[in-house]
């Protein structure tokens, strides 16, 4: 999985499906970009060839020697067995929206099976059947992505509002924002009981904002028909959040962000050629989870915008693990933490191979980016639960 790999992204799918079929594979952390080691079979070799994935054959003796060397205390490397592929769900509506989802693009390209879930299924308890959940361009505050100012007359926006209001009515909620807080509570319980959450873009900060605002109306008039609580800012409960603290709400319905968690900058301030973030190096033996989440063939990854692009460092809790940040700026791009028996990971930005992806832009073609370092981080998150203990049901 170093620079010699011909298709990094499909390699993850190859390993995922190999593990899913009941085969054990070993993840060689910090060895040649986070390579994988598996017993040779003709079926595995054929599957790799069909996907354009480069594999190298080694003898049993050489494999044993390599494992022993990587487990030696003088190297920052480790060998982690992958034993059980997670059952994957993606939080998304059943109708098309005018933007893509980098995770579903990655899963589809890598040939990793997943199911789609949305609000009503989650409130009905469907998460009990899954181990790993992704959410992307969501707005859990009930403000419809803060698209009101620019897109309120667009058919897709009007349909989104209509569909969510109908769902809230069927579920017995007076407001969409209350229903979405119910979704947040359900997802928090899922994680606490051992589930894995991976979120990108506005699915990250709006989740925490909604969690902090239980019992507080933070939606201005255009979104729910009545004024927000005048004391909303003072009533936020930062103890209820995963990643962020001490943030200030954005109360202007026309401003395209929810709070001061998200960084604000322009291409003039940080041009594309200078926009990158650096991955931290962790102890493979003592911190295997953050090490797995940062496996890559490069240490610096190109940045990319999103509705939530990155996170202000001074709004991040001390309990969160920073996985990647923009050097010399008050910006964190990639975060991880634990809650109960589960974990959460937040990744800022919308599409790792589209610097300024806009509403209505065509989906990214991953056939053009088979070695994308930014997409590798997504697939690290898909694969690492295979190395974790089996989720315990309660």
C-alpha cells in the first residue's frame, strides 16, 4: 500500500470482502503505507487481478519473519488481525440530492456492500442490525443545510422541506428540529453500545450542535416558523457533545454556517496549491486505532472545501484525538474519539478529490483517482472496525 500500489482504493474492498468471506487478514501498520498480509489463494489473486490491485507473493518463512520484525519493540509498527467485517449503513434519503457523497462513492468503487437508512428507519431501531454508520451532508439542527437564502425556491430544496415535515408529523414530532434531535439521541445510543460512526462535512458539527441543544430552539423563523430561544446560546450543553465545546451559534438564517466551529477562509487566503493537511504519526503498538485511521502512502493530504471545511482548533475538546491538521493555521481536518463502547470519527470537507465541490456539480469519478490519499482515509474508517472486538448488544 505504498507508492507502488496500482489501486489503493480497490485494495480496501479486496481486503474487506476477503475478511467478510471468513478469511483472516493482517494489517501491517506503518509498513509500506499500511499494507495487508493474507495467505495466498488462487481466488484472492484472481480477485486482485480483476480489480487492478497489485499484490506481491512471499514465502511462508519470509511472512513469519516479517511479522516478527514488525512486532519488535524498536520499530513503530504493528500487526493487527482483521477478523470480522462490519455491517455498514449510510444515512441518506432515498431520493437524489444535487451533491454527491464521498463515502458512498468510495464504497461503491471499492465494491464494499452497504445499506441505506434514513430518519424513519433509524427512529424505528434499524441501527441494531449494523455496526458502522456514515452520515455526510446532513443538518441535524433542522435548518435544512442553511440553504434557505440561496436555494429556497429550488425544487430539490422544497421537496426536502416537505419530506422532512411529513416525516416529523408521522413520527409525532411538532418540528423537524425535534425529530432530528431524536435521531441524534438514537445514534448516540448506538455508539455508546459499541457502534462506529464516521461523519463528514456538515454531518459532523451539526450533530454536536444538535446534541448540545436538546430542549432548546436554535432554529430562526424561516426554518420552523417561530423565533429561536433568545437564551439559546447560554442554554447549550457542551457536556453532551463528542468533539466541540464553547462554540457560538450563527443566528443569521442567511449565513452559510451553523456555528463558529467551521473555519472561514477564501481561496485567496489559502490557494489550492497550498491547501493541505498533515497526518499525525501515532504509536502503532500503543495507539493502534488512530494509527489505523491515518494509514497512508503520504503524510500530507490535499485539502478540500465543504459546507463544513475544517474545525477551529480552539473549539475542540481536549478529549478528542486530532488525527490531521493544517500546518500553521487554527484548523483541524480529521478527529477521532470514543463514547461508551463505541467510537466516532469526524472528517471535514465534502469531497477529497474536488477542492470546491458545488451544489449541482457532477459526482467525482474515482476511476480517475484510484490512489487518492484523501479517499484512503475514508476507507481506513470502513476497515478498522474489522480489527475491533465484536459489538456487544444490550
